[in-house]
């Protein structure tokens, strides 16, 4: 059958490289429903409730402040070791349409545990609509995606295996979801150590949450404890901030 050749866009080149790097990470996952009644009550009272991505970014970073393992990377250079960060760095999957093509690009949110929820939400919303060149993380991605394949592979390998470079380029955790478009359980991949995804809140005030992690960094018992604490933070610290924040 005859077809049409189409050039691979720069955002899609990035996804190809991302998937190539992600295949080398021994990910496992744990999913469980969260009961978020207090959080939903707080959202209902907020004049302009923040997006769910901002909510989970801030909540996970609060838990990571208590759990150093959530700020820990596995890197290979100059020899295999763990690299613990003093603060979290979130990478949030942002859906956009560029030149008529739907694409995903990660927005970098540094130190979310130290920032107001409203500020995190504003940054993520800005990344959804601002010109690509106005977003430093997007600009860096598109520049790297223009490199020839051998140089891209080398830059990704170095970027993932030098502690400081890995933190700057890929963060300590990622957040992604398709809940804004349809219900469903997203089993996403990332070269980073932790990737959080979430579904839609049901009529029973429950939301499904999935945490995928690099098994080289930690084990399931720790992640089970983390998810329990994450549920608590959503219903306490995050709910309280919504009620007092001028969002």
C-alpha cells in the first residue's frame, strides 16, 4: 500500500529519545485508590481551585521533604552510586498542540515544597499556553532534539548518569495524567526515579493513583508508606493551603 512520508517533528524526536532512555530503567509500580473527601471539600470552597497536576506536585514534594529516598537518583558516573538532592525537582507532562500536532513536553518545577500552590499552578498553566521559546525547559529540549542521533544519544547518556546533570535535566520525580481528557489508568514511562500518575475523582471521592519507581533506588514497602503519607498530605496540608491561599 502506498503511503506518505512525514518528517518527525522535534517534540516527537524528544519522545523517541525519552522512550529509548526509559527502556533501560527497571521500573515497577504500585497503584491504590485515595480517599480525598477533605481535599474535594477544600477545592469546592476555593475561588479558583488549582489544577490537579499542581496539587500532586506540591503534595509529593512535601512527602519527599520527609523521605530523602524520593529525592535520590541512581547514576553511573564516575561509578554507580546514589545521588541525593537537597530539594525536589518535578517534571510535569504538559500537553500542547504545535503546528497542528499534539505533543507532550515536560515543564521543570524546582523546589515545589518551598513554593505556594498558587505559584506552582500558575507556572504549569503558563507552560500550556505560552510560546515554546518562552519556556526554558521546552527551549532546551527542542535545541537538544536538533542534534544528530549519535550526539543526542551521548548527551542523554551523560545527562542521565551525572548526578547534577540528571537532576537539572530530568528532575527527581515526574507527574503525568490523562484525566483531563478521559478516564483510565496511565502506565507511563520515564528515565527518572519516580513517576506519579492519577485518574479522575469518582462520585465516592476516590481517585486512583499510580507510582512507578526505579527499583534500584528503593523497594515496595517504602513506596507503600509513601502513598499512605501522600494521601494524608493531600487531605491535610494541601487542603489547608487551598482554604487560605488566594488562588
